[in-house]
C-alpha cells in the first residue's frame, strides 16, 4: 500500500526531490504519520459530525451551555499534563533503557496534576459558574483531567514510531463513544447526560491504551516512580506547563468571555464556527509528533537538522493557507449544511477564525524546534504574550463586534506567536540559523 502511495507521489514530485521519497527514514516516518493522519482524521470526522448532530439537537442555547462548561474547565487543562508530554517523548527516544522509570514517574506526575486541575476547576465553578447546571457540568467535565493520565502510553508509542497501536485504540473508543452519543440524542436526553458521555470517552481510551501496551509484551506493574527523576522532568517541563496555561487561556478564553458578556446562545454560535476551524489543528500536532524523533536524532548532523526544520516550517504554512482559502469562501453553505439554518450567524466568525490556523500551524512547528533546543522559556514568553493579547482584544472587540470580534481577537493573537519570533532579533537569528 505504501509503495503505491509513493509511486503516485513521485509523479508529482520534481526530479531533484525524488530522492527524498526513496529515503528509508523518510518512508518510515511517512508511514507513521500516515497512520496517525488517516486514523485521526477518520476519528475526528466522526466526532465532528456527531458533534454537529448534538449541536442541532441541543440548539444554540443549550449547545452554548455545553461549550461554555467545557471551555471554562479547559482553562485548567494545563495542570493535568504539567507540560511533560514533549519532555517524556524526548527522554524515551534518548534513554529507552529507562522506559519503566520514565513511564511510571510520568504517570505519577500526571495523576497529581490532574487531581490539582480537578480541584481548582471545581472551586472556580462555584465561584464563577453562572448557575447550578453549568457548575455541575464544569465539575463533571473536569473529571477527565484525572482520567487522562493514561495518555503516557500514547507518548510511548509515539516515541517508538508505532502510531498504528494508538490509532486502533482511538477508532474503537470512537465507535463506542459515537454509539452512546447517538443513543443519547435518540433518547432525548438532557445536556447533563451528553456531557457524561464525553467524560466516558476518556475511560474507553484509557482501557484501550492499557490493553495495547500489554499486547506489546510490556507490563504496567513494572513501572516505577523515581521522585528524583520527577524533579528532573518537571525542571524541563514547567516552562512548557506555563506555555500550556497560556495556550489554555487563548484557546478557551474567548468562549468564556463571550458567555459572560453576550450569553450562552452566542457561545453556541461561536462554538459552531470554531468546530469547523479547529478540526484541522490535529494536522500540525500529528505531523510534528511523528517527525519529532527524527528532528532530535538529526541534531548531530547540522545540515540535516537545518533541512528538516526548514521543510517543517514551510509545510505548516502551505497546509494552513490551503485550508483557509476554500473554507473562508464556502463558510455560509458549510455552516448551513453542517449545523442548520439556526447557526448561520456563525458564518462570519468562521471566515475570520479559519485564518488563525496559519498562526497555530507555525507555532506548533516552532515549538518543536524550541523543545529540541531546550529553549522552553522562549516558547513560554511568546505564548504568554499571545494569551495576554487575546484577553485584551476580546475585552474590546466582543462588546463592539460580538462573536466576529472574538474571531478577530483570536486571529491576531494566534498570528502574534510567529510574528513575535520575527520581531525579537535574538530569537529570529537562532531559529533562522537552523531553518536555512
């Protein structure tokens, strides 16, 4: 199958670049990314259309309640991971002999972080939640912060370039989740029960990952926790955790602020636009996660390291722009067909928000370089600046332009990350030095 794909690609590849397609390492990572891409794409498409069905079923008001609750809890998501994902992947590639120690220690850190995130979400829900239903939904969704600690197994398979294992688990979990959501809709269940199904998604995924890990011939009971190693991991990861905090803010704060300023119905309309726009954000994450081991391994070969980073940056820009053009043109019919006539006011926000993908795609690629160079502080400063800018812009633009103003705030703040890197000379020179 892979050979047939490469045969087709060679027809459209300039002769000078065809050597890349025959490179053994490239084929391996392409196969890994391909499995991740098509598996994740299939899962997300199913989730997207089930989500659109839920949006139609609930209507803008109740869908806004659901989206607001998820976004509010999502502000604390950064604590659940503690920023260790990229560090764990890097360490598993560099020190495979420490696998059990790394996995056990990382699981312990994620459980601590998830518990802390749950507690803070629950406290914030009682302090700032609009009503009892929203408070209950926030607390319910926050349970996923503890349950997702099993994601360390996903990172293990990524480090080993074994995406097929994870994709199989995702597909099975998605099938179970989809059936339950369809049953909830057909049974006329309330927004509370639909939120419960979202929480159960994390449980199915966790069980599947454990089974896949055991089928690989490995045992979780062999994992050990080394608190000295935990301190070392957290020493590298805390800037990434703070970057995650900033990401949580600028990814979720718009819906929270819309809910506080305009009400839940407008959140529902905006969330519909965001669903179409953000469904593509898995692409840079998957591609970068798949090629990150290759980037780390190439550091001892500066020309190869430079070439891989250079190609990664350009690929991200081209992919993002290729998605933004047709979606911005077809925004109105897309919203009408997917979500229904009641969500048509979301089309304007979609036409604006989709262009924010350029900033996201480039930011993900830049973060891979900064992580490989252990320049996590720079990553945090750029992300925090973007988050602060997003909050300030939302305060002014939502009141003036409604959900379109929130979309503009998102566009400007997302683009600010690659723009910040261009403005600050020290960052620009170092990145461009390796980008070629």
